[in-house]
């Protein structure tokens, strides 16, 4: 159900993983708990309410997301999700997947 | 092993939970993956290598930490840890604990 965890490098790989995520879950709600803006970067802790497209079940999770920009383009994004929480809600075993790191180049 | 997860409010509760953490694990290594500095706030994704004081075993984890300051004092801190990763390393069951939120006031 979550094949998109892990590290991706390069624009195409990053766009592909974003397409994967959109194909598997749909974002129903998105609340920012705390956001920090740097000069060319941003970080947020968000609460997401997702819906699995396959099972139509709701998945609630907290997610920390870090993004870095250069010349108005995203060059690095890192996300950290509490996957134990995710496993409890999904009732499936997810082998050693911890977080998602993407680099657009 | 991890009684310090959950939300704390107030200076004394926050200091108490920090003392608890220091009593349970010792930080052996601490590498910042990405740091974002705002005007009165900061966020970091860090890789920590901890040692359990009781069992002397190593615990590696990634942690997202958000802090907000006012008049040079910490007023809010939020942390998100991948607890599935933690459970795998600890081989114990941790019931529904997802993250740590502390507010100093």
C-alpha cells in the first residue's frame, strides 16, 4: 500500500513518486500545526486526513515536511512520517520503511 | 521504555520530560540533515544515535524538531519521530504513541 517510501533523486523520479502517492491516497484534509519559513526554505508539521483509493478507509497522520528552493524551484524535499501510527491504522506489516527523501536534482 | 511521548504543557512539565529522556537514553551522535531558520523559529531533521541506559543497546532514529522562541526564550517545541522504526529496534509494543509536543507555557 505504501511503495513510495524511501529516497528518490532526480526530477523524473520525484514526479513519479508524487504521481504514485496521488494514485494510492487522496488528501481529504490538511491542517498546518506549525510552519517555519526561511529565506529559501520552509518546514511544516501538518496533520493530514487521507483516504485510501482502494479501500476507501480514512488514514490520519502527522507529517513533517522540509523543502528547499533555489531560483524559485524546488531542489530538495524531505518528509518524516510516523509509520507506526500508519501501520496501526492500516493493519498491515510494513518492513523497515521510515521516511521519504526526495531530491529533484 | 518511552514514557515521554505525548503532549506536555508548562515549563515544569517540559523540564520534567527532558529529564526523563536524559535518564532513559544517552545521545551518542547527532547529525543534522536539514535545518531551516526563521526569524523566531527553527526546524531540523536530525539523525540521532542513542544508547539505552538500561540495556546499553543502540537506537538509531530520524527526528523532526520544530522550535519557536519569543524574547530569546523557547515557547513551543514539537517533535516527530518514526516510532515504527523505534519499535522494530526495541522489539517491544508501544501502544498508540506518535509524537511529542511540548509547550513551555
